[in-house]
C-alpha cells in the first residue's frame, strides 16, 4: 500500500521548526514545493523524493560579519592582548557548568594539552573507544603511549563499558570516553571503574556540545573535558577547541603548555615547561561568541527533529536508529546514526542502499571504518620511537588486545546523517523516512538491477 506521502504528487512544506528556533538565514524556504514523487526509484531513473537541499551549514548572520571586521580593524588578532577568546572562555565555562575553560586551536589540541597536563607518556596505556574519529587516539600516540581499544556497543554506537575493566593493566593511566555523535557514553559505568583503578578520565566531548548526562553537561564529569569547534561542529570557528575542568591546577598546566610553556599568558620570554603553540586567534574567538547565540535554539531544533525521525524510522523493518543510555538526558545529535540490515531490504548491500538514498535526495554516509585496522596504527607502532620504548611482545599483544569484532560488524551496518539535516522542517524528516520506505519496497528490483 502506498503511503499518504507517496500518494501526494506534490508536497508543500514550511520550515516551522527552523523558524520556531529563530534560525535566521538558515532555511527561508517557507511554502516551497518539493519535487514530484513517483514510485520508480531515482536510482533507476525515477523522480527523487526530494530535490531541495537540506539546510546549509554553517549558519551566519550580521553579527559574525561585524565582529570579524571589528577584530580586523582593531588589529588585536592574537589572544594575548585581545578580549574575544578570554570572554569566550568565561561564557563556555558558564554554559557547560565547568569552573575553568581554556580555548585551544582545535579539539585535537585540547586533547594534546590534556595528555600533557596528566603527564601521559611512554609506557602508559590509555583506554579509548574504537568507534571514534582518529583524533581521539592521535594525541595518545603523540605522547608515545599505547591506545587500547575497547569494543563498541552496537545498540548505542558508544564504547561498551562492560568491556573496559578487562582492558585495564598495571600500565593503564587514563580512559577517554567519547560522547559519540552527540549522545553520552555510559558514565554511570565508566566513572566507578576509573575511580576503582585510579585512572584519569578525559572526556572527548568534541561532538557533544550541550549534551547532558543526568542533567549535567558532558565534559564536566572527567578530570578534563575536550570540545572541538571545527567547521562541521555545532559551535564552529573553522578550527578551534576548548578544555574544561574543575581542577584549576590541570587547567593552568594546559594553559602553559598551549602557550609555549609560559608560566603566565603574558610572560614574554620566560618559560617554565616544554610547550607548544595551541592558541586560538581573536578572529575565532569573535566567531564563537557570535555562533553561541544560536547554539541552544539549534540544539532544540535538532532534538525535536531527531526524535520525530526516530519514531518514523523505528517503524521500518531493518532500520535501527542508535539508542541512548537512560542516563543521557540530552543528546546533541551531532550525527544521526542508524544500523542497516540488508536482509530486510532483499539483500541490497548497504553501499547500494546509500547510493539509492542519495539519488532520492537524502545525503548519507557509511561513517567510520575500524580504527584499529587503519594503517596508521601499524605504521605508528612500528616506528622507531615505539620500537625503542616497547618490546615486540608488548606490541604484538596489543594488536591482539585491540581486536573489536562487534565494531567490525557495526562498521558494515552503520549509516549516518549529518547534523545540519536536523535543522530543517518536519517535512524534511518525513521525506527521509519516505525515501527509505520507497527503496525498501523496491529493494529486490534494485538488488537485481
Ligand atoms: C570524537 C572527536 N574527537 C576529536 C576531534 C578533534 O577535533 P578537531 O578536528 O577540532 O581537532 C573530533 C573532530 O572532528 C572528533 O569528532
């Protein structure tokens, strides 16, 4: 039976949720008409379910323009002597509920500063999820420590906290829970393990601005919490990042490290430790302050749309949207993630399904590849420094310990939609589900084509 949506030849849509969220300039597509819908798959020459693009990212307004030009003309481009970065740090600490915040040049920089503040180094092991972006573990490797991967909970796409304890050895120094895709890792399970084994916790909250665990912002539970403001992120300055903490000593070390080891921000040529330049510029500080004004409204729009989309997609056999742990009281929805079961689509491979979905006007991707199997791991662990520090036995054992079969399976099943798609209208969500249903109905035809 054809659904109401398919039966209608033309669909009119308003951008109700985007407008309600005050997303100026985001999606002024009220009363637009979408492409005509017919039954024939777009991949087989039919008309796509939708032809309008989803809301573009980033969203900008006059304030960004004015503040960037103001910064340019003010000629204080470096944070030392400027005011935007410092102001942003105060505001971001307030918004997250942390006592301290240090802005950094990227999320990776935030993690590198954290590693240095905790003196993680050669001989140490750091536990991390395997389903994450490479930047979670590159800072571990930069310290010449060993990343120990823990398998994924396929239902939630998060680290399987039930498998963390068996990954701990006497060399383990820290755990990096990643709040992947904007949902929270299972902190109720992770924090007691860290406490029991006296391990540091560095939260990788790079994808989870304003996400919450039991009503408190993620990033505030660990010793340090790291955020990214890279271009795809909900708070965006092209590149950028921040470390938050309630531990003033740790933040002071991060601050010193990110500023070439100076004891004070303005210390001139006096250095107290080894450091690096991981500073954020005043241009980025100005952009972040402007972008912050939309963050909450956009978060609400994403939540509303994602919840509605989940209701629709859950009804489709073979489509399993990522679940959240009960303690995750707010999901930032940086990624909308789901699992695809080809069996429910007449054996149509995920890759062909993705292609067909894109043809219907719904951008999508297959997400991460297994990080433990990427060549960078073997190449880095086989490099001179690592061979010098670790015995061949330790390195061989690590390869064995880092096997993650559930994650291998997840990487074959995952499908992602990007966060900007959740900033549109309810009709946009209807059309995503409609496109999936349309493909399912004709999956056997497509599989044979
Ligand atoms: C989970 C995760 N960790 C760390 C990072 C690193 O952030 P950046 O790209 O700002 O260095 C990212 C960003 O893409 C990320 O998604």
